[in-house]
């Protein structure tokens, strides 16, 4: 690595990631200076990833970086926001090799190129703890149009984008617990934030979030904030062909594992039934599967409904830190 110490790292590795964005001020100040578009609100999403918790300590540095950016961008997608840039704060483990840091920066650059992002600022330090990555994403929405978790109403449809459970299987592959499949592994390593879909759902969806903790758990989050019950039909949940192959020989709780595994980063949203045709049209426009998987009812919580209307036991419904 050229240029020694923290400030050399900032100058030689982080400054190029600003892509000359004026808000970054060449990383010469302690804060960024951002001008939102007229009539817009700023959306700020902050998330932290810890090695051994949110990604494997054996993951290549490029993958750790891409997962960090992509999973954080998903929070903007869930609110229908257009990304503006991001702040990056990283605590490097003491003694980490310069080549690992360089690989991580390469991963950040690749993710930036994919989504048109620029680094606007942040912090870097080191210590005895595991690698810890904290990203703060900045986006904007026209005032009053942000998608929120509150707003679901009885008789709304419940929709989900893409397929469920692929990332959980990809993580199992990375751990060596499931036979290799490159498609599933990629879903874990490089989740796809549904930014264009989120923007297009402004004015259509009554409530929305991205699935990080697990489908059932995140349905419960919408239910709690909206004061309703989300009933998900197990036989309507979309699974990819590789996931269906795994399910065919999986343990009896295989389906529950897929819907509670988390890390899907698909959008789960509710919308009035009168908007079904418009939402289906979005799926065709983006060449993205959008599946109606349930209904909002009076009551509380999220429930997975199996054959004959029986509520399936899903435990906590997904991942929780506490």
C-alpha cells in the first residue's frame, strides 16, 4: 500500500472512491456538504456489519465490501429513495494485512460502479475487535412520497419481489453445509437491492420494507407498526428452481428454514387490491417476479398459513440479535 498510516490510506485508497463528488470536499473536512434536490426529503440509512455475524470471516475482502454496500442500499430501496452517496466507517482488526484492505477497497469500488455511488466521507480506525463495517447511505425522495412500514390496511394484498431463501442456501454453501451451486452462492455474496422497484412503488404500496431478518419476521415488523396482521400463504411463496430442488429432499422443516433464514434483500410490500394490475405491470417492466403471497387482515403479527388454513410454527420468524 502506498502512503503510510491512516492519512495515507485516506489519500491513496479512499479519496479515489469519492469520484470527485463535490459533497465529499476531497475528504479534507470532518463532514460532507450535500445539496438535496428542491422539494426532496433526505433519507438516511445506517447499518453495521461485523465479521463472523453478518458475513463469514473467511469471505474474500471484495465480497465483504460488496455485501456491505448492497445490503445497505436495500434500505434505501425499501423507502423508495434515489441514492445520493454514502459514508463509510471501518474498524480494522489489529494486524490486518494491507492486501486485505486493498481487496476490500476494490470491492467498494466495484459496488460503486454498479450502482453509480460515490463515497462522501466517514472514518477509519483499528483495534482488537473483529472487522466492523458501518455504512450510512444517503438518498432522497420527493417530499411526502417515502415508503414506510406503517400504512398497511385490512384487505390489502401482500407482495414480495424475487425469490425467497436463496441467500440462506448460499450462506449454507459458503459454510460447506450444502452442495455447491453458483447461483445460490451469488445470491448470498452479492444481494440485489431493488432500487428501481422501490422508486416505482411510490404512490402504489401502502407499506414496504426489505427482507433482511427473514420473510415471516419482517412481515411481523410491518404488522406491528401498521397495527394489523399479515397472513402469508405458504404455497404462494416464490422459490427459485435450485431452492425447489433442495426442498424436495430437505428435512421436514425445510420450508420454514427458507422463509426465516433472512438476507433475501427482496422487497415485501402491501398494496390495495385495486392496484394489482399496476403492480403486475411493474414486474413485467423490470423483468422481475412480483408475487402476491397473502393478505392483510385485522389482528396482530405475521403468520405463515399452511394447508387447510393451519398456522405453521416458525419460532421467532427470523434472525434477531437479542
